[in-house]
């Protein structure tokens, strides 16, 4: 692994809150254009890892290399402008603004310097809103739209920043099965169109399986497994983390018999 | 430009012309009252950019008013002309806002508000005790313009009006700009703002510097207008309290809100003074409570909501 097309490298990254090791010496690499699933049970350290990579938390130890630069000491806004952005597990809309204005802020402050000009930024925001299918809602205040639309808006806002790598933190949380399917299709479509690299954070395994090229599994802050979706679902350590020791033992025995 | 916009600009120009000629029809007393209203509108715009648009309440902003007034007094006592002293006053206030803002703007919400009150009190006590420079607690005088008082008061009426128009127009363009979207994002959700590439520290410091600029020039004009200032008066916390009330009643986070609020509060205060000689503060307090309960978005916010609802209703009718 590695080579020239590695865009993001997490190296021995740790974050300790007092005695709690929320993220403990995690390492993995993300190649350009990949979708990496980052999964693990609640409290595994997925969101903490996102906060570390995007600069919202300062690390205890380790490095984050983005496009061959160590970004682990940079501020979140600097990292965002370099092209590494995120959505939030609990949506954080800019209250008091319309959908279009929210997306506009993304393009005004994003990676493309041409968009610091209001006219260009506004044109860009309109294109992105069309792309994610929010055109009919663009003049609505964000406080007046539904959760699935808010998630779309947040995705649009991130896209307007012209990112290269996006951390999608549980974008499916709170959506019903139909909406999850729709959102997955949207993410796949836009990823191809925009040549995005995506780190897809989920604790629902099923949602990640169909969409990821590779999966990294965290448990108690440590990386326990990394591999293709097939390798990961069949790994006893993953089954144990999700379903408990007894269930894992049962599967192992069943495998041995079969 | 849409027709609506043309009508609005036309109405604003008419209002400006009316205000320029208004003093001819008013008593000297009323001219001074309205000059005070303009002054409060300027200070309220300084509060509006910080609090109404960015969500940081600068309760100690009276310190910039005081700094503006004192730099003007000291500069003019050294023989400098007013037009040289005003930029000096503004630069001093901006420097203070940057030096104080860099550490204090890390605090959020109420902590920031309280910290600015502390700073204001600290500067007040320095001014009171540096007697050789400032004249101490007794205050200090400025040169008096050697002309008929009514003409002088008209000068200050026009100067304060011009200042109000300039600050309001600048705020309008600032809010429409990229920087304006930046500070509005900070109010909406600071965490989201910083993750969206907004350098929040820079935006906060610059916004406070603009706030200091507006407030200090109002202070400079006030000092020259009164030709006597005392520390307890120009650093008075009540200036900020009054301004917050004006901003809330007019509508925080709207361009014309502070002007509307200044007219409502100051004119009401005039009525309260004359009608309830002993209880005027109580009467003012009750009015404020009523407004906060029933018009929480302020006058301009409520009008904007009303227009929006009417538009939505009209749109619905069309779609049916």
C-alpha cells in the first residue's frame, strides 16, 4: 500500500481524555478516489478520529498526513481550505440562514480561491444545490426543512467547498430505510462526478457494506481489523465487538464444523 | 435592480433629505434630543455588528465611546484640529479592540460580555487616576466653537446624522459581503463555521475593531459637542445598557433596527421624563418588559416576518 495515490495517512494517531484512550495508536491510509468505511460500536472512537483528522481536537500523539503535509497541528479552517472537510453526526445548520445561504458560505470559504468573489460563489452554490436535489427548498430557512433535507444541505455545503477528502459522520443516522437507500445512491453518484475520496463513518454495518471499497473497524479506540467488506464481516474480532463473545464463539464452532 | 429596490432607495433618499432640513422646524431642545438619538443609533450599530450579526454581546463597548471622547479632548487641548483628532481617536480605539480582543474573544457568550465590562471598568479607573493627562475624575474641557449656539447645535446635528448614515451604509455593505456571511455563520454555529473554512478568530477581532471604530467616532463627536466630559459619564455602563435595549427593540441583526430602536427608546424616554417625573425609569422598564415579551424580534424583525408571511400566503394562493 502507499505509493503516490495515497491522499490521507493516519499515523499512530492517539487522543487521550485523562485516563480514557478515545483513540489509541490508530493507523491507516486512504487512497485517492476510495470510499473507506470507518465502523465500530458506539464509543469506538469514530467521531473522535474525525475530530482529530479535521483539526477540531488536538492530538495526544501521532500524525495526520494529507497530500504529503503534516496537518495535525493546523486549525480546522486551514485544513478545510486545503480540501479536507466533514459533515457532523448531529447536523449543525447555520440557523437563521436559508438553504442557499448555508451552501454559499461553504463556497465562499472553500478551497477554490475564485469563489471568494460573491458572484462566482453564488453561481457555485446554485449548481451544488441542483446537484443534490434541493432546488425546490433553496429559499427555505434551514429551521423549516426536514432532517433528510438538512443532511442533504450539509452534504451540499461540504461539496461547495470543493473538497478532496470528505469525512461523512453518520450521515444516515435518523433516516428511515428508504431515505438511507436514496442517500447512498446520491453519495455514490456525486463521488463519481466529483472524484471525491470519502471516509464513511457508520455504526450500522449494513449501510457501509454496499458502498465501501475497504473498511476499518475501531473498537475501544483501537483499530481491530482492516480489509474488504467481505473480509471484515467474516472476521471473528468484528463479530465479537458487535455481538459479544458468546455469539462469536458460536460462529467459530459453526465454521469449524462446516 | 428590481422595482421594489428602486422604491426603497427612493424612500431612503427622501428620508435623508427630510432629516437634513428638519432642524429648521424644531426647537433647539428637540434638535439636541434628535442628535442624541443619532448618536445612540451609531453606538447601537457598533453593538449590532458584534451582537446582532455575530452573537457576541460587547457589554463594555462604552470604553470605546470614552476612549474616543478622551483622545479628542486631550488632542484638542494640545491644539490639534478636530479633523486630525478624530482619526487618532478611531485608531486608538481600534488598537485597544485588537489588543483586548485577541485574548478575550476566545471566551464565548456571557463570559465575553462580562470580560468586556471588566475591561471598561479598568480603563475608567486608569483615566480617573492619570490626572496629569486626563484631568482626572473632575473631567476636562474642550475648546468651544465661537459661534451662535443654535448654529453650532445644527452642525453637530448634521455631523451626527452623517455619521449615522455612513455607519449604517457601511454595515449594509459589510453584511452583504463574504466577511458578513462569515460573522453571521459564527452567530449561527461557531463550530460549523470553523469547520467550513472560516478563520473565526480573525473575523471576531475585525468585527470588534469595526464596532470600536463606530463607537469611538460617536464619542469623539460627543466630546466636541458637549465641550466638557467626565470619566464617569463617558465610560458609563448605562451607555451600553441603553444601547442593548435600543438594539433589541429595533431588531438585532437588522440594518435599520438600531435606528428605529434609538428613536423609540429616546423619544419614549423624553415622554417618560415629562409625564412620570419620579417614576420615569420604572415606566421605561415596564415598556421594555412588554416589548421583550410581545415583540421579541424587535420592531424591524416583526415587520419583516409579517411581510414574509404575506408573501408565502400570496404564493400559496397562486399555486392553488
